[in-house]
C-alpha cells in the first residue's frame, strides 16, 4: 500500500510563543512525503532525502498515529523530499507532518474519513510527542494543511479564522539554522502585550500590519536584526521574522518585492520570490 502527498511551507504573521495565539500563511514551496505500508513490517522507518542524518521521529510518529487510528497498526517506510530548508522558520516540520499524514491516509484509502483540520491535528500531536515544537504549531500546520492565512489558538488547537490573500512573497533565508524547540520561550512571553495587538490585527484581517508588528517584537525577543524589517516597511504590505528565524518574509506587490530582493540579496544566504498558496496540502 503506497500513498503520496505534498504540503506547502508557510510564513509567520504572529508567533504563538508569547500567548499561544498564532497566525501563518501558506507559500508556494513544498515538501513531498511518500509512504509505503507493510502489514509485516516491524515499525516505521523514515528517511529525509536532503539529509540522511536528520531526525525522522516526527514523520515516523505521523505514520504510526494514522495506521493506529485508521488501519491495523501497519509498519513500513516514509520518505520526504523538500524544497523547504530545515530549521529556517518556514515550517518545514509542519509541512513534513502534513504531507506524511495525508500520504498515509492515501495509502490506507482513508483520506475521505477525516476532515483536513483533524488530519492536521494528528501531525500536531506527533510534533508535540517528538519534541520538535514548543507551542504545538497548530498555526503553522493549519496554514500548510488548509492553505491561505490562518489564525489559531495553539493551546486548544482551535482554528479562529482563515482567509485567502493573493500576495507575492519575498523570502530571505540566511545560512544558519534555528530550531523552534530551542527558542527562549520565557523571553518571548515578555512581548505578550505586542502579541495581543498582533492577534487583534490579524483577526480584523489586517495581516500585513500584524506581520510587521510581530517582526519588530520578535526580532527583539529572539535577538535577530531588525534591519531587514525596517528596509522593507516602506514598500511592502507586511514583513516579519518567520517563526523563530532565521528567515524573513515580506508580502506585497511583486514589482515592489523585486526591488527589495536586490537589497536583501546583498546579504549572505538565499533570497527568492514566490507567492501565497491557497490550496493547502494535497494528495498526489
């Protein structure tokens, strides 16, 4: 039994580390998961194509959670391939979990037996169990699974809002990595009053303004430079540190972002243009 699914990456509107409320938007960059189930296999074996030494506990837990619930506890293999750099703040773990959950459901012929929101929650639960997230990342996972822009309560895994936006997206990804589980959550909680303001803006549909306030607050909390945010502010709808970094994302009109790309591109790392994505995770 084999299944395959593809899940988009995402950028941050509101980091949930401060209050538990978060917001994210899907972007047109993908992780693909291929799952092969075998009733005679002893457990699940995972592989990350880009990094054979990468920790595969998350994707293995996703397969096991789905087969325990919708199958007969089958084992097998799961392999992910991704255009999304790991530990870059672009929700690579959420995309991998979503793609793996849907690929496993596809392999079992059970994709229509669960809503996309609940399928997303399976991956979130696996991420918590694997220790790859502090908040549970339902905001990131929901944006990747459902597409568009989502606002969530990560403490209760509740979807508070979902809207669609047609933005060009500029991403700058420095060469270093930043793992969400290593973020200073106590320091992030100190910017809770600003996070409350960002949540209000997001729930009012003011996603661009929300992003920018979030970016300034969390650059300070997580000790990232604010220069990329300040440079972008005059020409974009919104700009922010994505997740716990190190990537920054800006959204707006493509012509304006092309000009900003020249400025951001002077820095070390990868600077690239993409778009928002509204379809979410899909079976291949």
